[in-house]
C-alpha cells in the first residue's frame, strides 16, 4: 500500500520560512517523479514545484521561483519543499504527489500523478 505523508506545515509570519517533508512508503521511491501542489478553498489544485525521478530536473511555478526549493533524498524516501520569503497568498493546503512516469521532465498536471498525500496546512499571517 502506497502512502505519502506530509509534515512540516504550520503557522508562520510573512517573510518567514517553512520546510515541508513528504515521506513515501510502499513504492520504489527513486523510480517516481515527485511534485508539490497546493489548494485553497474554492480553487483548483495548483502545481508548485516538481523534481523528476533522476533528480536531474526541477520545475517551479512562476509564483514561487526564487523563494521555494524542491529536493529529494532517495535514501530516506523523502521529498522536501523549502519555502522562504513566505507571503500571505502562499496560505494553502500543500500536497505531495508521486508520478510513475520516468521522463526527463515533470508534469504540472494533477491528473498525471498516481499517488497523493493527505496534505498539510500552511498558514502565513501578516
């Protein structure tokens, strides 16, 4: 049974930082591209960042470039999202997801992902 478990969310002030983690089990983690998405009430889930299975490619949504960094540790079956210079509009539930496609790129489409975590709340207060 595949499980993705996010952690690290919480309440932070504008300009602060958080590091999200997503621990995977039940799959060969190194074979999967990993993505972070976020969602706010009434809006569609949106792509934040992704890293392909080989770690050679990372991708970011324009609104997080220069502020967020995605990385992975295959030995720990974990993907991370370092979030710096947080803004109030970054408030959302953040989800990690796993994509079984072993390509050179990373998809920004939620439908491409095979497995999802339960999400972790990030609240940025002013």
